């Protein structure tokens, strides 16, 4: 049983909506879980698909990027030292580092 980061309620791992994975020292991995109710309450984001890349990703109106893998969403947003957010996306097998703000301007549009 895993615990939601916000509400501290224990649930099965499959019941969580969004994950974040952080590599730690000595090969350890720390996972963060957010249940669907907390995700909608805390973030209240609108999600827009990111097209033209190999991954199946979505970007929110607040600048969070999530990737869909095995029917689970993973947070793949990275924050640099100067508060600059970026994400690594793959196109035609080539990995690229993309800044979040231009992605938001390009994909977060009301249609």
C-alpha cells in the first residue's frame, strides 16, 4: 500500500493518478504518489496533448508535463537552478531538452 503525498490516505499503487520518480543516491529511487481527488483539488489543471513527439505526453496550463506509461501518468517536469522548467522529449529516436514556456505557448490554447 502506498500513501498519497497530500491527503496521506493509503491506497493500492494502481489507484493513484500521477507519479513522480526521483533518483536518489546509492541507486535508490523515491516515488511520489498523488491520488486523483488530490490532483484535481490541488492542481485544478487543464491538460492539453503534446503532439509531434514519440511519447504520449500532456501539458497543463500551469506548466506541468506528464507522460502516459502503462495506463499511469508520470510527472516528467524538471526544474533547473534558476527556476527554469524543462522536459526531455524524444522525436524520431533523438532525445531533446525542451523549455516548458514555449511548449505552453504552443500547445495550451483554447480551441
